């Protein structure tokens, strides 16, 4: 081998090593952040599943600025030991902030009552020809409370918010009245996005008409009691959520569809109802009362075929704690 070729070969290895070390210098702080974050999320999910802590998954949306921090750390080069120490401190502080939020730290912050406004709307039955109702609620990131009441109207919605106003629409198709509630921003997003915005829904639904309910929300805490409803279907589409859903027995068949991300879900069903469950997604834990596996991703109560009142539940969910309880 010539002297020039030998020199070229010996110089190639240091160049590769230099490129390797340069790459890892740029990604070192990012790996610290994401490594600690994954350990934290896994540890908190495990603690939540064993009842050792109450995790507020619905508060995850508040943490979006930290992902900008992580992106910034990932593109900076920390060649100096002092800056490496600072990056570790920033990563640990960011992960500690995430832990504080998920463990309910934001609940200790009170939003000024002066910034909150209340809106109330009631939708009356359009005519005596109405035979059933379909109610849709686009709740955004909110606290959501839904129940039934003996009332003349189909639905009454009460929204308390420092961010949005309440909008409603009502239309009639054949003998079905369709009701929609939603929020509209008041263009105060900047202050409330960084200061924490608050939306709280309190909705009352009729017990007098057969009812279909559609709820769409982001990260939220939802308590939905439909035990008094003449229920046809329920469709719930949520992000990171804590959901409690109570179903009744005022109908022969009720169909429930749930599509959710990282969640804690509890569904309460009457003791005598026949229940069938189909699940799709990553259940981290499940407690299914008397339901037994009857097929691939399918569970069924022993009395399903003979029960006069049946509930079919389809759940497409992410990493979740899923519970069915009898009452």
C-alpha cells in the first residue's frame, strides 16, 4: 500500500468518529429530556393503574410550550461542560413541571372570577310532531357535566368560560329534532392560552323523548349521567380524558361508541342489563365486572342473550384504564 493511500485510510476513521460525536452532541440534551419524560409517563401510568395516585391526563394540553423547549434543546450544541449542566437542569425542570401538572398542580391555581362569563341556552321542542331528538355538543377542552331532567325543552346548556361564548342551532328533519351546542372564541386566546383557560359545561337533557347524544371534546374531565334517558345511541370522541358514563334501562337497546386517547374511563351499567364490549387499542388495565371474553377483543356478560335490555359498547382507545361497573 502506498504512503498516500495509507494516510488516507487512517484519516477516514477519525472523520467518522468526529461526525458521530458531533451528532450526539447536538442530540444529547434532547435525549435527556425525552428519556426522563418516558420514564415519568410510564411511572405515573403505573401508579394510576394501582390506585397510588390520581393522574390528571386531561391537563396534558397545557404542556405544549415544553415541546418547543425540547425542540430547541435538540438543535443546540453543548460542547462546554457548563452548558451541558444547564441543559440537564432545564430538562429535569421541564419534566418536573409535567409531573406537577399531571398530579393536579393546576387545580391549585384560581382563575379570577372577573374573567369568567356565563351563558345559558334552552332548546324547546319544535312541535308536537317531534318523535325523537339528536343532541350534539362540541365542548373543546372543558369540564363537562351532562345529566337528564324532567323539563319541557329538549336540552338546556350552561357554559361558564373565560375563553368562549356559547352557540346553538336547532333543525327538524322529518320527526327528528337536531340540536347542536358549541363554543366560539372571543379572541382572547393569547392571555388565556398562557394563563390557563377554563370552560365548564352543565347540560340537562330531556327524559321525555328517545335521545341520541354526540359529544366531541379535547382534553377534558367528563361526568355523563344518562340513567334517566330514553337512550338510543351515544357517541363520545375525546382526547386525553377522565370519563365517567352512567347508563340506564329505559330502552331495550343502547349503542355506545367511545373514541379516546390517553384516558381513564368508567362506565356504569344496570345490574340486570346484558352487556357486550368490543375494544380496539391499548388497554393498560381493565376491570369488566362480570363480562367474559367471547371472541377476539370482544367481551360479553352471561345474561346478554336472555336480557330484555341490552347495551353494546364499542371502545377505540389509546393507553387507558377501562372499567365497567354494575349498579
